[in-house]
């Protein structure tokens, strides 16, 4: 690369693995658009996950401090409410801003400076 | 979920694993914005990957038909040119459209229909 400023230009370090994995991205997006939280079964349906998979990913997200899980009761039945934490929301927004830059980079017009035209490094 | 139409609403099946993994997303975005291709070393710098990692991911992407690798020579030195294939470009655009819907879903205003307010299923 002739221009050192381009080094790491497409590295996207902000795409944290804990958030980027598809099932967890699905869970976090569902929760982000439901600020009061979602019941476990509703979240499971929205994300098309099994009980086991949703449990496993929610545990990972809770251990990372991104979500919180609240056990309760409604109409004499146990309920599990899932919510983004405040810091989870902040980290998710920061992740989304990197995702936006991926989209912007992928969709911008070609630079007209193809690598082939450069002198070898 | 009271509305069956919401089932799978946030599942994002179109986020193909072969494309979604961060290093490969980085590689594909670099190549998408350089339609004439990138030399291996330039691509490596843009993505901040090691030789070994870039080789491994390029092999996976080539086996999936998303990229092509062309060995050549320039100024008496061997070169490796990396490019998106036509079908790779099509699949990547389709992936990006799902990514756009993730962003749209995550950033839209809350629906005002929190899960907590629903009667248990």
C-alpha cells in the first residue's frame, strides 16, 4: 500500500465478537428495539432460537454485562424478563456505528486507484 | 408473542456465516470497494491481518466461490491478485441488505408495545 494511512482501513476492530455473532446480534437488536424488555419466550420467537440456544447466548451476554435477566411472576406463572443494560446499550450503539461504516465502505464508489496500478511495495 | 407475524422478525437468516465473520467481512468489504482487485500484501495491510490469517480466510472464501486468486508476476516478482467473483459480489450485496435491516431495526423508535404489557401466551 503506497499510503500508510490506509493500513487497517478495513480492519473494523470495533466489531466485538461477543456482539457480532449472528444469534447474539439478533438478540441485542430485538432488545434494543424493546427498551422495556422482552419475555424469554417472546424473544425466543422473534429470534427463531431454541430454548437452549437462547439460554446459552443470554448467559454469555449477561456475563459480558450487556444484558440483564429478571425472574418474576405473572398470573401465578414464572416469567423471565430480558433487557439491555445501560452499558450494553452504549456498547451496542458503538458496534452499530462500526457496522454503518462497513456499509458505507462497501457501497461507496470505487476509488479509481486499483491496487494493480500501484508500484510493488 | 401475540402476533405470529413477528416470529423470526429478528432472525436475520441472510447473515451467512461465511461472510459475517469479522476478518472475512473485512476482506470482502476491501475487495468490494476495489473492483479491479487488490494485491495480497495490500489487502493484508488494509485488513490488518497476518499472512497466515489472510491465506486461511482467502482459501475459505475461494472454496465458497466468493473470491478468486490470480497468481502472476510484476517486475520479475511473483504477485497474488485477489478479487471478488461476480457471484461473490451478488451474495455480498444481498448480505449487505440484511445488514441494513439490522441497522434499521436497531435504530427505529421503540414500538410502545413492550413485551411486559402482553398477556402470557
